[in-house]
């Protein structure tokens, strides 16, 4: 893909953090993957230093796939042994790179640092064996909670009805 002037400026800009926001099909993935690969090849960046967050699993997968393709092409084109070793190492590390959805990134942070989250008394706020709801579990919990709440409400209605009945009986006896 031929980059526009603005896209090329982003690819070749000095190191730093970037937020890329643009519409579908605008070339975000191409720009980011070119930038990452260019910085890896220049020795400025290690794939372990990258954090890329996307909104979808498909976008994260596509990003890794495109970085891999570009690194494999660079490896094929590389002549110097040092460059080939650098690229080979980056390819080996790529599967573990922090290129994921926002949700996956946050879950990874929680899994790695759950023990740091404590209340003012020092009690853990997240259990070590916590799980992630898959949607089905949420539906079950919602149904159970609704059943329990409705049962409580029906008991209150029954209790009020009984109190009214007893009240009426007492009033009719005393009248």
C-alpha cells in the first residue's frame, strides 16, 4: 500500500506514544505495522516494548499477522547476519507481544496484579481464582437474582395481606 504524506510522517516520526484514530479502511493497520516494523529494523524498538490495543479480536489478529508478514519479508531480504538474527528474534517473540483487544489487555493486567488490589484494611478485593463471565453465567446469575428478589417481594405482599386480614378480624371482633 502506498502511504499518503500524513501516513508516512507517522511511520517515520521519532519514537513515542501514538494514538491512531480513523475510520474503517483508512489505513490505520498499515501505518501502525509499518511504523512498528521500521522501528524494529532500525534497532529502536523491541517487539516486547510494544503495546497495541484494538477493539476487536480480528483487528488484533490482523495486526500481528501483518507485522509477521513484514518481518518475514525483511528477513528474506536481509543480507547481514546481525540483521537476520534481530529479525528472527523478533519473529520468535511476536506471539507473546502485547497486541490485543482493550478487554484482553485489561484482563491481563488484572491477572498479573490482582494481589495489589486491596481495601483500606488490606483485604484483597479480587480473588486469586477469579473468572471472566462468558455471558451465559451472567444470564444465569441474573435469573437467579431476579427469582430471589421476586420471592422476597411476594413474601412481603403475602405478609401485608395477612396483616390486613388479621387487622380486619380484630376490628370486626371489637366492633
